[in-house]
């Protein structure tokens, strides 16, 4: 069987702030969105918090309207704010119970060439079981599988599953599998909390466990992950979040091994490099081995999996339990949907990929063939 993982970076629609030319262009918007959303969720609003909320609403382009260029403030009931004729914004609510509504990122359609190139990568993977990172929802993932993958002469997966996670931007993790690889029991970890008494949620998205029965009758446990990004927020806090996530995943792996599971795969975009301290609980302490380390794994001449695939851009992983690693026959990387640069081109790409905007994703797709 072939196990694969791919960060598709959304399939049909993506937050406008995440769809700008570079990540740095959208980063300030996402940071302000996260800060305002956090303040709006407070039980009571202090004068300082109300002033900060007003400043952020203006900075996000919503001084005159609840609809800004990148963000929408939905107010269903109650009073949150007023906009004086003289200008500015005044927060009138004293706390979260005074109003009903939400803060949302605005979406826009994905470039059609990029969408089809994503489908081509999925087609060319020829995976039996595929972990998907940054998909909007199960209905979207199923529609993409049924319609767009089929449109590029790919074979749609029989089974499609995605459990909504903790991220409000529509970037969840899921699993697709072929007819001989049904998905059985599932377990979500969206509510796992830090053990420090803070009651903070561990996973930025989720760490779903999917039980897959192989064509040979073996049980494979797949955990799909997308760890905290380095993209916004302070480095110390981002590192702390990723380390907490890696620690919790390592604990789950240890628990499952103790329960008798032999074939376990932790796959996904972990947003950090192999030698990093945040990932050490998984890559150094846990009973898992990176598929890149297998002698039959072909990395295509590049150590990285993101951007231009430099060594410092190795952030996507197929981590395998000892007995599963022993079952690896071969593996590799598909980069034909990634922008390859121009002078010189680092790898061959699809004919339809003529501009960076046409790239299927900034991430490579990884795969391994397993004799199970």
C-alpha cells in the first residue's frame, strides 16, 4: 500500500489575507485578527481592552463598516460598538455576554490553475491512504475529490473524512483512502488541554487518529497533524506551542504502542526542522523514525519539503513506528506542483505551472510504499 501526505493549502477558497503574494504581506492582518478575536472573547472588557479593540477594528479597515478588505465582523444580536459621525469606533459592550456574533476572515477563490495542479499532484501520488493538510471542510474535500481530481483523470478516493479542528481560518486536517482501505474508528484531540493548569487547548488544528484496515487485513493507525506556524506571533510562544503539540503526540504514540498497535504513522506539516528543539519530543524521544531516513527513500536531490526545498525548509513528515518503518519498500517526494524558481529551475513542473500563483502548494507531497 502507498501512504502519503500533502499540504494542499486550501482547495477551493482561502482566506484573502493568506492568499496574498507573500506570507509577510498577510502576516500583519492575521496577527491583528487573532488579537482582536482574543479580546472579543473576554468575559469582561476593561477600558484598555475596549480602546485596543477599537484601534484594531480601524486597523483592519472596519471604521465605516463591519466588512473590511480581509475581515468581517458579524453582529447578530446585542450591542458591541457604535461609529460616531465624527469618525472612529467606540466599543459599547461591557463583555462577551452583551452581544452575539463573530469575527471572520474573508475568503476568495483559489486560482483555477493552482486548483487543478493540486488535483494533478493527488492524481500522480497514486496513494491508497492520503493525509491532507489545510483543507477547508469535509464537504469541500469530498467535492474536490469527486469533481476536480476526476477532471484531471485521477481516481477519486472512496473514503473521505475530516473532523473540524480549532483553526478559524478553514485549514483542517483529514484523510482519504481507497476502496480496499476503509476508515474505521476515529478519535479527535481538539479538546486536549495543556497540563499546566492554564486550560489552554494544545492543538492548533487537531491530532485526529484514523484507524485504517489495509487490503491485507492489517490495522494502520494514522495521526494527521498541522503544528503551530512560525508565521505570526512571537517566536518563544510559537516554539512553546509546537513543543507542547509534539509532546502530546509523542504521549499518544506511547499509549497506542502500549495498547498493542504495531503500525502507527504520524504525518503532516509540523512547521519546524528535524533538529529543532520544539520537535525533539517526537523526532528524538519518541519511537518514531522519519521516512526520509530510510535507505530506499528518494528525496529528489533536495532535503527540504517547502518553498525551494532548501535544508532549512524540511517541515513535512512521515514519521513511522519501528515495525512500520521495517515495512517500508521505497518512498519519495513529488514537487511537480511547486514553484521551482527560474534561474535555474530546480525541478520539472506541470506545463500549466507558469507563475508562482499557479503552484498547487508551497509544499511537496511525500509518500512511502509499505508491505502491510
